[in-house]
């Protein structure tokens, strides 16, 4: 069994699945009807704030509180970006983007330097040293990271891909709520 992991934006992964280059990918829900999916994670977003940010002492905050801050987003093609931008617009502001990166460690370093705030899934903040950056819960029910394994609907999956799906169902349950 060979597992090849590729880190790319959701758009590129979905293209690879549709082209038959990839069997499975991780995408954010909801997905197009051309894909079948198995939820694996439903996580809140965390705001990464530099130590002197005026909101860094909070345990939780609403997205609108971040309106005056510059934002650090993931690279173009990452599905979380349009969701953040849409959520900001729904709250009456357009995020001012100061930087973009696909590398979590670089995003943390940019936040630590005071270049902006970043919104990332809680799972990306666990078991990772963020100091001096502070992770604060973004208390918004419509802005969560709902990830799923996806594959082309009706595609023949290899035994290894089917086994991987079965492992995710065992670990996360059919709805992806297995994580606390």
C-alpha cells in the first residue's frame, strides 16, 4: 500500500480526484454532488492573535471584533478563505489581507510579529507551540471547519482507499463527530 500525501488547496485536490489522479482528498463541507464524502472533523475556528493584540486576553470572541485587524489568510485555492471572507461580509466588513501562506508555522510567525490575525481550525492549534501567539475561540456557529474525506461519486475505490474510509468511520463515526 502506498500513501502519497499532497498539501494543496481544495480546488486543486478536487480537480485531481475528478481527473482520476487521486482517489481520496480532504475537503470542506458542503461539497459538490459529484463527490461522495465521509465527515472526519467538525472544529471551531481559533483566532491567532499576537501577544499585544487588544483581544488577546479573551477566551472567546465574535468575528466582528476582529474587523479593525489585518488578516493573514491561507494561499489562494484554500477553501477556508472564501468562507472567512463571506462570514466577514455578512458581519459588515471586508477583511484587509496583509499576507497569505500555506504553511502553518509561517502563519504563526507572521501573527507573532504583529502582521495580522489568522483564523485556523482548532485542530491546527492543538499540540503545537504557539507562544507568544494566543489562540482565542471564534464563537460563531456558521464559521466552523467541517472537513470530510471526499471521492468521486460512483468511482471504483481501491481496497486501500476503502480500508482508509472504514478507518475514518471507526475513528470519527459516520457524521464526523468522533472528536471531542
